C-alpha cells in the first residue's frame, strides 16, 4: 500500500448547498409516456418524483444549478467567490464538452483567483472530487476549494426506455472545503477510490464522444443516450457499497457502530435497503432523498448532505460515511467528522 505523504494540514467541509430545476416529473406523469405505473416505480425503486431541467432554459443548465448550489455553500461557509483557489466540478453531463462546466461556473461566480476543472466519475464523481480537493488541500497547494456535483441526466435519458427513464433526475449540490490544522476535530478522515473499467458496458453512452459521432443513424438508435444493464449494476452496487463501507471504517480502526450517518449514492431505494440488511444496521442511519429526486448522479450525495445539515440531523461531532458507485464502474467512500 502507498504511504501518504506527511502533511501539516487536514481539510474540512464548512458549507453546503443544493439546487433543483423547477419542473417536477411525477410517476403518474411518466405513465402518459411509457407503459409503467406509479405502484411499480415506487415498489421497485422508491422513487415518487424527480426534477427535470427544461431544455433551453438558461437558469436550468448544469452550471446554473451548480451556481445556485455553490452560492448557498459559500454563504454557509462565510466565503466569497474571491476566496476560492480551486473549483472542481464533478459531472458526466457537462454544459459543453469544452469549455468545462467548472469554467462556466467560474465565470458565473466571478471566482477570478481560482483554477477550475471538471472531473468525470459518473455517479461517483462528487466523492472523487472531494477526495481530489482533500489531496490538494493537505499538500498545501490549495486553501479553499469549491466542489460541485451536478448532472442533467434528463438530456441523456432515452425517454422511451421504461427500464431506465424512471430512475433519473437533475440537480446540483456543492460544498466549500477549507484547510484546517492537521487532525482537527472536524475534518475529512480518509477517502478511498476504486474503479473497474472492465465493467464499462453495465452503464454507458456509446455516442457523442470522439469514439462515435452522432449521425442520423446513431441518433435514430438512441446511441447518444444512456444504455443500462440495471439488474447487473444492482448486484455489484449492493456488494461494493457494503464491502467498501466496512473497508473504509477498518482502515480508520472504526466499526459501523462509530457511524452516525451513511450517505449513499441514491440509485434505487432497494439497493440502500439491501446494503442496510447486509451491514445489519437500521435504515434510519441512512440519509435518503431518492423518493423526491430520483437518481441525480453526482448530485445525490451533496444534495442529501446539504438537506441533513440544514434540517439539523447532522450535528457537530457526528461521523459520516459517503458511499458511492457509478458508471465506469467507479466506487468511492469518504469518512469524515462533522
Ligand atoms: O447510477 C446508477 C446506475 N443504475 C442503477 O443503479 C440501476 C440499478 N438497477 C435497478 O435499479 C433495477 O434493476 C431497475 C429499477 C432498473 C429494474 O428493476 P428490477 O426489479 O431489476 O426489474 P427487472 O429488470 O427485473 O424487470 C422486472 C419486470 C420485467 O418484466 P417481465 O420480464 O418480468 O415481464 C420488466 O419488463 O418489470 C418490467 N419493467 C417494468 N414494468 C413497469 C421494467 N421496467 C418497468 C417499468 N414499469 N418502468
């Protein structure tokens, strides 16, 4: 195992924010488009409704949702955009391929001192980006970082595929992370990232990158939209979310009993329930928002975190585990003390 470089610093989250598009798409509205029912969707996924960006609405672009979430996070942190050294934008649905969504956001914020980049680890993106910010901060290169997890998956959803289109929604969540003296009480304790590129075909978008241009034929076949093997992902997700949660705790000499909250990626309520069962911990330890927002990809964890911070469930001194998986496949955990 690689030994971490000695450092004088830790990092801690000091502000959170979240934003959703205005339009709510309910399960019953979906029954107008595809052969499904509210009962099937609720029973098989736990989702009741999701928010969808209106195409062409400049206020509901990925970077616009990111801007709203970032503004809230900065306010909670007591920081201004000028305080930011770094902007990391976790997304697999950028506003444009170039420039990065992070640069669009930088421009909207007027965060002139920062450098900005996107990071794509699909639904694991937020955890990957927080881990990256943590490394920059602990190395002493960055003092204040803005990390956004934002996705507008509705633009890449095949709305005629009933096995996938019921799952997804649009959102952005943000955190401000700052440098703090090494081993401060409130800090990120550790982060753990993994991926398995061999499992690329469980969830991918074949066209739209440099590999496959979107020609009329490609468009006709919906190859520019998400293709998902739901049952296979489900199984990997349950196994890895449970296994890597324990691994993260063990590497800190902790057990599940030391945790106040788990914030898992919200892909399907049944996945979260199966993880709770496998770990033998009550579902009440999980922060869950999938019922109202669906799977918002890299935004699930920061929006759930923001909600639980603002409603007072998360209190100073609490120990949190962020636990995710996503296309790639990618996996990640972050253990932190609030
Ligand atoms: O970021 C994360 C990436 N994605 C995921 O994590 C997805 C993980 N997987 C899942 O969430 C679930 O596998 C799904 C929700 C996608 C599907 O649920 P399932 O319980 O695995 O259903 P299934 O694919 O086994 O399908 C069961 C039945 C099938 O009918 P038959 O063959 O038994 O007659 C499907 O055709 O349910 C049918 N079905 C539906 N029925 C009504 C599939 N989708 C629907 C639907 N409405 N929307």
